[in-house]
């Protein structure tokens, strides 16, 4: 009798759960079941219908979406997104929109681990597409997101490590080639371009020892010239990464430094590549040594007092002599910040 009673109760609960399903969810379930028995375009049509119905069911009552509905929706959303990607349309606006919907639920504890892994794999596939278009920063963002979302992130972490190592090495080799050409031909532009590639290599892998060593050599060589990457890098690679490396709107060069007792006399070249004229003051310039100690330039008159856009000036100024090797010259004026490294 107790067994019969348990069956009756179970059936009642099941009936209640089924009755709680919205009409949209029921239509989604019907399309989902139908898709399992079909092939080709008919299967695709039913899968699309299931996705649309589950999407509607969730949006109609987002706070009442059951674990089953959320898991089914993510499954169909991934199926839909993969269809678009496989058709060669990973750039289509639909994929970011589908991702937004998946992201609302994928981190939940009630989402099946295999769906989390499938979503992470999908993100790495989008990353592969970004790499093929040389959008490396986008690719790394996608991989980082995949690592966070994955049930097992270890293979994705390894993929990231391999990609960054490859990109770092490729950029180091370009830096080394331009450096050697610059030495051979005494070409200033080759040296500046080499500095850019070395910085790019370290953007991908900050531990790349050869790139660090080469960058130090290049900074010593280029201290007397502007690091005007926009002038020498053509075509520009990944524009996002280029902007992160070419980040200064004020360019500096230090062609001369001369120690005189407890002071250093310096000639500083400055080029205004910003959108506004600059008021020039010696006290906006600071030397920083390798130990992080700061030495602000002594007050003094400069000419010109105002530096117009796309103009340069040659300034003479005096600093207290640093107690250790100079690492860089820093210019700070309101929102403007620029650095020129000595090593």
C-alpha cells in the first residue's frame, strides 16, 4: 500500500512540474524531441524552433526558469551558435547576442558540467577564428573567458600558453631582424621598429628573456630619438595591441645628459602629438632611477612656454644627480603622462 502511495505521490509531483511548464517551454520540448529523430534541414529547423521557444520561455519568466529549462536553453543556444560559426559567419551579430544569453546562466551551480565545457570549447573556437584574422587581443580575451567558464580549464590554459609563446617568439624574431638591420645600416627607423616588436613580444610573454635583453639594448640605443612607432610600423598589426603599446601622446628623447657635481644637465626633446597645446614647465619632468627614487627637475624658464600640436621643442633643464643608474625620464602634466626609458 505504501509503495502504491509513493507512486501516486510521484506521479502527482511530475504532473505538477509538467503543468508548471509554460506553453513556450512545451513547444520547445516538442521541437527538441522531434529534432532527435530528424536529419538535415528538418533537424536544423526543429533545433532552431527549440532554441527560440526556450528563449521566449525564459524571457517571459526569467525568475522562474527551472534548471531543466536553463540547461536545455544553453544546449540549444550552443547548437545554434555552432551552426552560425560553421557556416563561416562567426562575425555575425547573432553570436555576441547568443553569448550574452548563455552568460546569464552558464556560471550557475545547476548547469551541467559538460555544457560548461562545451561553451568553453566554443569560445576557444571563436578564438581560433580571431587568430586567423590576426586579432590576437580578441583571441586572448576569448581564451581567458573560456578558462573561467570551463569545467576543466587545464587544456585551455595549455592552449593559451602555447599561443602566447608562439606570438612572443615571432615578435622577438622580427625585433631581432630589425635590430641587426639597424646596426648594419645605421638606420634609426629600424631600431625604433625593433623596439616596438620587442615590446609586443613582451606583451604576449613578459618572461621572454631574449626579448627583455634586446629591449634593454634598444632603449639604450634609442634614448636620443623619439619612439615614434606610428611613423615606422606599417602596416599596423592588431590595432588593439598597437594602441596599448603606442600609448603616449607626448614623445620624449634625451640626446644629451651631463653630470656636473651634484646635478645632471640634460637636453630633452619633446614632441606634442596630443590634441591640445601644452604649457611647458621644467617641474613637470622627473628622472627615476633603477631603485625607484624620483628626482624632479629644478625650476627654470623654458622656451617656448607653449608647445602647439604636432610641434617639437628642445628644452634645457637641470636635475639633482640620481644616486643610482637612471631608468627613465617621466613627463607628467594633467592627463598627460609620457616616459622615455634609458635601459
